[in-house]
C-alpha cells in the first residue's frame, strides 16, 4: 500500500512493525491517532520513548520496576527457598494470578533460540547462577514454555545449576484442567502417562 | 492489570487506547517495543507525532497529502465531471483499487452521527457545495457506508446539493458478488429487487 504521503507511509510502516499488526490494521490505528488532538498523540508517543529510555529492571530478578529492586524482591515475607525462572514479565503476572507461588522470581529475558539468534549469553543466566549460590535457595523451579526452545533452555539451566547445590524442578506438563483426553495431542498425553503422579498426592494439591 | 511500574502502566494504557487493542495485546506490543533499541523506539514514536503535527490535507478534496494539493486532484487526466464523496481516505484507497472510477474525490472526514456527537458542521460539507458550484462537475456520487448514519448523511447531502445544478447518485446496494441469495439478509435482498437493473445494462458493465 502506498498512500502518496511519506508521513503516513512511515507511520503505517512503524505501526505494522508491531507483532501481529498488518498494514490494514496499522492504517486503521494510525487514522485513529490522526483524529486525536496533537497533545493526545504526543502523550501516546512519549509513553513509549519514556518507557524505553527510563525503564529500570530489578537488579536482583530483572523484573520491570521503577525502583532499583522490584516489589516482589523487596517483599521479605515471601519464601526465600524458592526461585521461579520465567521467560519474561508476562509470566510473572500469570503465575502471580494463580496465587500458588510465594517464592521469588528470576526473569531470563528470553529463551535459547538459535533460530532467532538468541544464545545463553543474551539471557540473565549468570546472574541466576550467582543467586543460586549466594541466596538461601533450596529449589529452582523452571517455568518456561513447553516448546523445543523451552526444553533446550531447561536442559542448559539444569547443567549450569549442577554446580550450585540446589534442587532443580520443572513445572508439570500434562493435560490442561478441563480438557478432554480425546482432543489432547499424543505427545502431551504420552508425557502425562509417563509423568503420572500418585492419586493421593494429586488430591492433596 | 497493575504492573507496579508507572512507566509500563502508562505505556500499556496508551497502547490500549487504540481501537481494538485490549490490555493483554497492549502489554505484548509494549514488551516488544522494550526489546528493541532506543533508536528504534524513538523512530516508532516520532512517526506518529510527526504525522500528527505535520500532516497536510489536500486543500481541494481533504485527502491526506504531503503537498498542498493531493496526487489525485493534481492529475489533469481524470474525469472532471465526477466527484465521489467518501467518508475517509481508506475509502479512496478501496475505490482506487477497483480501477472503476476515474473522477475526483471529496473526503468528508466522517459521517453525520449524533450518537458520536458528529454533526454536519464537523464535516467538509460546505467545501463540497462550493466545489459543486465552482468546478465543471456534472455528477456527484455518494459512496458512504450502507448504514443508518450513511443514509442520514446521504439525505443531508442530497438536500444541500439541490442548490447546485448537479446530478446526485448513490453507489449501488444489493447482493455482493459471489454471495448466495439464501444467506443474504432480507433488507438487502428486498432493496436489490426494488432497485433491479435491466439485464442488458448489467451485462455492459
């Protein structure tokens, strides 16, 4: 699409650089911005540059935070023996909303993905090893996606964490609650049989 | 959702102010921006403020244009006897892509919609009347949405244009090409019977 206006072309190109936003949607969004006042559009744009320029990551766990240490790391009442390793802050929000975890987090900032050019050095892995050795941690829970990349990262972390004397666990994989066997893929179903737990222990949770 | 970071909250709020973007999607898009370089985010933001601050509308037809007069109005080879009235520039793109119209356009900038607080004075209607009287126009084609608001605007324009000695037409409404009768709503089907055209004339187009 060419709108015969460099300004509009540029705005649509930038908007459609967002993941999942096509040219048509981008045009709709940009025209919406055009119908707003100059001040509103300025606020819109400033929100992102300010975020990018002034954003702070927690020095401890790399959660997004306005302060040096995030609101979770600063909370002394949580369980110091547990660290849950996640890919990004959306996973923290998701796990927090379950109210099933009271330990601390460590945000990797991604997962190992050679296809996207992301190697172990691009992630906050060294900092995790330091935390595992320095803090009174007993168990590190790997809560990454159940994908090839997630498995690779899990394995890498497991090897790296062998040096520190901590237990390493992985979140359970199996049939989602409410799902029917019939519609579950074979790999998930196969693993859920292999990794079955005793009926009593599943009751207690 | 509260992310315990004013910067992030603000960015997500701004992103979700776009039509059709919810908080979850907004967070995903904002986190994508965070993963880009400062320069890239600056370019992203600048695209919208630049567009809003420096955008120009064609003095003649109100199409978006970097120049004073848009690329369509400046084209002398088009048919000066026809003006097609549309709601916004997306409609120009849609009609241009049909390659069935070689006249000029007039962008209203919206349609009369009391529910949204948009009255005739908010639209580029007076300018249309002036063009109808000043330019060598023979026919004005109203190409607005087939909605209540579109019909209201059509009727208003028809009354206003009665002063100028031009023919006023409305784009055909009926069954979309490729649609089956069975699945067409009664109102559309009813109108398509009332506004039937002679078989020969439908062949010639």
